[in-house]
C-alpha cells in the first residue's frame, strides 16, 4: 500500500507521515506551492513559507521518504486569492483556507494520489473519517480544542474514501510527544495561524497594496441613518465586529451592515445584531443530504460551537432558522452542519435579506 502525505512543514503532518510508515505504507511526501514572491520563490512570512517547505523536506529526509514540491500558484491565485480580494471589496468576509480546501488543495492532492499510484491521501488535519456501513463519515477530532472538521466540510464520499487523518485520533499534546520521541525537528514548532499570501499578518495591508479603493474612507451610520463617525475603508470591517469601529457612544456597538457602493457601515447594539435566520448557497454534503424540517447543529464561524437550527427551505439557496436568536453570521463565511460529532456538509453564507427559493 502506498500513501501520499501532504506535508505542510508542521508537526501534525510530520507525525502523520511517520504513523503511515509505522503502518507499513510506502510513503511519498508532497508540499503544494500555492503562493510566491515577486522573484518566484515561496513566501518568507505567513504560513506555507519557504522555511515550512524546508522543514517538510528535512522531515522527509529523516523518515527516508521521497519528497516533492508541486506548483499550484496559478490555480490558487485564480480560485482563492482573487475571490478573497473581491469578497472583501464587496462587503463579504471570505475564508481563504476553506476556499483553498474546496477549490484547490484536495482536488490537486487527490489527482496526484491517483497519478502516483497511491492508495490513500494523508493530511495532518485534526478530524476523523469513520466508516459506517457503506458510508464514510467525517467526524470531529478527538482533541476538541484543535478540531478542524469545519474546514473539511466540502469533502464528498469519494474524497473521504481515499483520505486518512491519523492525528485526528490524538490530542495535540500526544502529537507533539510522539514527534519528540521520533526526534522530528517540528516537534515544538508553533502552529501557524496566518493566511499564506498575507505576509504582514493583516489582510487590510494586502488589500490596500493591490486595491487602493479598499482604503477609501466613508461614513459610519447608526440605525437611523445618522452619521456618527468616519472609517478608513469598508474592507476593514466584518458583520458582528465590535472592536476597532472608531466610534465611541458610551456602550458597545457592532457592525450590522456594510455597503461598499455607498462606502458606509452601519453599527448598532448587540440586540440589533441578533437574528433567527441564515441563508446559504453552494451547499455540498459529506454523505446523505438532510431535508426540510430536519434540525441540525450549525457552526457559522470556525471557533464557535454548533447551535441548533431548523432547515426551512432547500434548493439553490438553503434557509435555516436558529432555535435561539444568534448574532447575524457574516456573509462569505461558511455554515457547516453537524449531527452530534458528524459533519453533514455546508455552504457559503449570503446576505440574509435576499430572497430565498421556495421549499422543494
């Protein structure tokens, strides 16, 4: 049996490669080059950097496995970077890591898995694939504090049948301990939280460098349309944001609305932010799709906990009604459905004031 292991240069994928070797697999390590500097080299800041690739190469050498860097810069730029910028310029809050998984990473890796004659694709994600009869189900990780099932919700049955997630069965502490026992150079390497194409760590710098209009100033409005302040560009805000509004009114205020064409943001109280409705498009499913009337747990941001919601409409657009009012989800983010520990699928949140297709 042969395994293709996606090696990011971090401790999780390093241990994943070692575990597959221990299971008797013939292992091949690969890193996807998805972004580059002006000179064509991998970035030196952020995540997925040149030093990360070097760490992956050295771990592969230590494990005595072949290692390759695969160039997907063009695909990544078109499918992730350009929509990321367009999203913010249009008042959305895109999630580039999810879009990378959805549009580039897994399709590229699964293609290479087949091309290289490998039986399985292995990543260092903290999630689990569980066989349930004739189904493959995506489940939360053993370590709830590191669970990444949210960012894998787009994986379908074919992908889940090919993918192995060995560190999803371990806590992060156990992963680092195992890396230490093996003497891997990544054992104590910190986890990266950065966007790979944002060198400064602040996406607003990236937008301003490439799209000057992202920093066009505008007005801050209250719920009645009164001007109560100014801002330095609508791209610097997201629905639900509380800090950095540049307005002091004596009590907390939150971003309720972003209007890039008018260059305004509207703020209000927490109660103004609450909603019972969420509309989602571009839905995909890990296995069987739920239907109208089903109650599911939904996560509308990576670090949130699932909350109960009822499915009230399906079609090109799916509508969910929260059992308890929730802060309005940010359009551009993903809603992911859960039943217990299992992921059912998910899609992209759109403006909840737009029309919804009829129940089918």
